[in-house]
């Protein structure tokens, strides 16, 4: 079992200035809790700092419309993050991942990008994947068709305005998988696949860093796609030990694009 040390906690949490200690500032896709208002962003690069367009979605022949994991034959995993919440925590997670040589997949909420547009380019400049996690992070599978379509396309439009691309992936909000209707709407919006996952960290339940670490490491194996969240100090504190143990097992944390390529 990997132990989350107090040193890890201090070092990682110090990276994100302005973190609200112990507070969960976003909402897990499995809960109905209201998200607390995000802390104002600290100065960062302008989203126009890099003029190159981000990668577009692509089809992966042989993979289903709804992807839960990658090939089980290669020692790689994808750590995927629901993008919402305190921007200081987001930056801390990205910086920690980069320090360990890991690359993440961030599924951003459109309303979050409206408040913190610089984070779209920050994700891409770090070598990570950036995708669509709906505009308002509400239960998309329960919405009427027209409203569900807007949830997807409104976020896609924001991503395109900020990065030149609608993002490489779409993940439904408030559900581990998309309904047939939402899958069809995502495809019509330009996403050949819906990105689900086979390992749920349950970090949105705020169980503590050690529990997040245990949950991830108990389920992860070759090809796994892990669901995590921005906005939770526990997740920031757990990431160094998660990455250390993945490395000990010979598993590389790569973008979902790399996992499936």
C-alpha cells in the first residue's frame, strides 16, 4: 500500500497558491451536490499565447463508440480529470503531473472555461489532452434532446474559440456513461467517441488523500482510464503517490490520445 506522507501533502498543496484548505470546490459526476464558487484565478498566460490550433477529435477503428479503457497489452494508463473548480488546484495538479513526466486528459466544463479561459491553453501547453465535459455540468442523460445538444455544442464552441479545436474528447456530465441519445448527439457535434472510464477514484466524495490513492491503485491496470477531478485538495495531495506507484509498477501515465494510438 502506498502511504501519503505529510511531506507530499505540504509540497504539493504549496504549489497551488490560494487553495481553500479542506474545501471541495467542484462536483463529482456521481453526486448532486452544488459546486462552491471558484477562487479567482491568479495571473497566467493569455489563451492567445500560443497561436497553434489544438488537435481535433479522431476516430479509433476497432474501438466502440463509448470507450472505457485502452489496450490491455501496453503498460500505459490515462488519468482523466473533470475540469471544474478552483483554478489554483488545477494548476497544482498540472504542475505536479509535469514534474513526474505524466500527461493528463482534462475534460473541461464550458462555464469553467468562461471564468478561467487561460486554463484551456495552460492544459495544452503542458502537453495534456483537452476535451468537452458539457457547458453547465448538469445531468445530460436526463435532458431533452435540444437541451442536451446545446450542452455539448456550447462547450465545443468555447473550446474552439480558445484553442482552434472542439477538443479531442467528449465525456458526459453527471454520469459514468452516455445514453444512446447523448452518444448520437456527441457524434453529430464532431466527437466520434464518448470517453468513459473503468476506474473511479471517488475523489469527489472527499475521502482523504490516502483513500483516493488506494482506490486508484486497487483498480488500475494496463490500459485503464481513471476518473479524477480538479477542485479537490485530496486529489492534489494523492497525485504524487499515485504517480510514484504507477512508475514502480511500470505503468506510464499518458494522454488518452496516446493510450489509444
